[in-house]
């Protein structure tokens, strides 16, 4: 895409988001499109930031965490601080997600056991009704 500027509709189509979502991220100063009159034009930088925002949200980062990580891009250390902080937050999030998965796996196992027990009860009642 190079330096091609995208309209709000093109950004929405490319990233599968709504105009409201883009305006929300703009209001939060996570992306800053160029303005030509009333039109918003999104740069390559906006697209890169939106991609990172959406990925961060999918991983469970808060918007404030995402903002802080994005802002580290411009501190002038060739993104060393940004990569380091992103890596550390990523490890924390991965541990939390794995713990959630473990809890969810245990809950699924317990629910399956309860449903199997319930199924046996229902089958017994059906047999009793059929033989009566």
C-alpha cells in the first residue's frame, strides 16, 4: 500500500471494523488520521497502529496498556523499550490466559460430569415411566 491514504470506509473494509470504532480510537488518540476538510484520511502509520490495537485487544490488553506501548515507539531508542515492554506484558498476559484456560478446562470437565449424571437420572425416569 505504500503511502496510500485510506478513507474511513476503506479502513473499515480492510480491518473489519465500524466507522464508530475508528472514531472511538481517534477520540482516545490511539490513531490520528489526517484531516482534509471533514474527511479522515488514514496513513500507513494509522494502519499499523490499528493493526496493533486490534491485536492487543484480541490478546486482552487494556486500551491504556495499548496506548502506552504505542507511545513508546517514538522515544528514539529504535523501539528497544517498546519491544521490551511489549514482551513483558505479553508474558504476563499469556500466563493469565493459560490460568484462565486451566480454570475453564476444569469447569468443562466438571460440567460434563454433571450432565452425564443428569442424563443417567433422566434415562432412569424414562425407563420407569415406560415400564409403568
